[in-house]
C-alpha cells in the first residue's frame, strides 16, 4: 500500500521531469522495487524526449528558404501590379469590349434612324399640311398611319405578341403586319411616300370657309364727266374775262 | 460645350509612391522575420507530418498565408506564435487527409505487413519504438500535442513555449505533464 502510493508519486515526478522530494527520495533509497520503477519510467520518458527531439529538430532542407523567398517574390504586390499592367492580359479584353460596344452602338444608331410611330404621330400633328388635310378630309390621310404601324419595335411585338395591343394609333388608322426583314424597307417607303404627298396635299387641300372670307373692297366713287367741244369752251372763257373787266 | 474634369495627377503618383514604399517596408520586415521563423514553421510541420517533403509544402503554404495577411497583424511581436499556429493547423489538416487517403487505400489493397529488418535488431527495436511513439503522439489532444512538439523543437524552455502560445506557464506545465504521462502509459 505504501509502495503503491510512492510508486504513483514517483511516476508523476518522472513525468513532470522534476526531482523527487526528500520523503519520496528516502523511500526510493529504501525500496529497490520503487527505485527500479522510477528509473525505468525516467528512462522511458528520456527515450520519448530524445525521440521527439530528433524527430522535431531534423535538418532543414537547403532549398526551403530560397523557395519560400521565390514564392514571396511572386506573391508580392509589385508582381501583381506587373501582371495587371501586362498588355497581353488586358488587350484582348479591351478589344472584345470595344467590339461589343461597336455592335450595340451601330444597332442603336440604326434604330434611331428609323422614326417610330410616336415620332410619326407627332410629326403628323405638328405639320400644318397634315392638320389641314385632316380637317379637310380625314379619308385622304393614309401615309402617317402606315408609317406608324411599321415601326420596328411595334411591328415585332405585333408579330410575336399580338394580344398585347402594341400599336397605339387611332382606331381609324389601318394596321399593317409585315415580316421583320421587310419592315425597314416598308418604313422607308412609307416615309418617302408621305414626303412626296405633302406637296400635292397642299395643292389639293380645300381651304375652310372661315379662313377664306372674301375681301370687301369699297367701290371707287367717280363723278360723271361732262364732255364739251373745245371751241365752245374757249369762247366761254373769253366771255367770262370780259364780264370780269 | 466641352465637359472638363478636375484631376490631380501629382497626388495620385504620390499615393502610389507611398503605397509602394509601405509594401516594400512590409515585405522587408516579413523577410527578416522569415529568416527567424521559417525553420520553426518547417519543424512544426515536420513534427506533425514526419515527412520532409510534406512538411516543406505545408510550411511554405503557411508562410505564404501569413505573408498575405501580414499587414493585418496588429502585434508584430506575435508573428512567431501566429505562424506556428497556422503551420500547426495546416499540418494537422494535411495529416488528417493523408490518414483518410491511406485508410481508403488500405481498405482496397490490403497490403501485407512489412517484416522488420532482422539484420539490425537494435534498429528494429528503435523503429518499432518510434512508430509506437508516433501513434501515441497522434492520439494526444491537439493542445497537448502542440506543447509537447514546441518543447521538443530547438530546445524551447517552458517559458518560451508559454510565450509562443500566449498561455500561462502553469498551463504549459500541466499540458506537458499530461502529455508525457499519457505517452509513458501507452509505451510502457
């Protein structure tokens, strides 16, 4: 019982790596069994420490630090900056972006060059010729509505989704559905048609009665002339002179 | 009318210069610390993995990670402990993945046990002891294992280990005691 207590204490002392206290030291000197257990435990722990030290303090490969430095060089912000400023990396990206922007810009320009139905409608309202034509005879107006329904966006919507009522024109305007590949040509044709007919419409327009009231010019008042022979006139003049004298 | 934008090219260049100088100083400081702490990182990894090539890979990885975040480290005096902790975690992860892979391969192939070399009995005993020790160390809790490893590396004293791990000296002693006790029980 006493030996077991000291044996446990000696193992703990050995594990701690400390020197045994005087009481334990006295027992170890007296008890050979406990002394041998303590010695074997110290020997085992010594072996463990030696093995751990030899494993942990192995020689460092000579290439370790240079390799790490080389990797740090690659990782440095300066190297990253060089990669960023390398034209081989960003030139293709810029070229691709430029091509995409050019394509979008050309498409946008093409769409803007074709007046939409709203622009045509505005033109029709603002144009005095068209106003006069509408006021005079609505049945003669045919060019503007044709242009309105062949606008690119509305035409495509009307073709694909007819249920959404894409064309915002008056109920009396005719609607024309055209294939997408013909809408541009038809729009140009309608535009030219409208421009050509503007001059003829001006001539054909009937002017409203209130705008064309007849001018009331007063008649010239001319007194009646008395026609007399010239000889009689001279004799009368002479008689008058004598009377005066 | 042409639109004009106010720019300050001189200020931009000055900022770039300051940033470049800061980065250069940071890198110089890191390389100075690398010469001191690089071997320690390698040895920590080697102590966990027991393989020089793997330890080199893991230590390099840990150093690069530390470099990427070096500017965010507030207390530069804690760099050594920081690097040790990063290396230890990475080495443990590598060891775990290696063990899993080895376990799978063992299940598939069932390799035969290699016979111990009969020519040198002492060497065989030493190898056997080492392999038993390695297994016992692997079974230790991580905290005890790190303390045991650091106390074995480069002859660190308990105080140095406490400083490295930023833990009290009594905690280091306690962890080391329990680690050695468990190892002795398993190897006895």
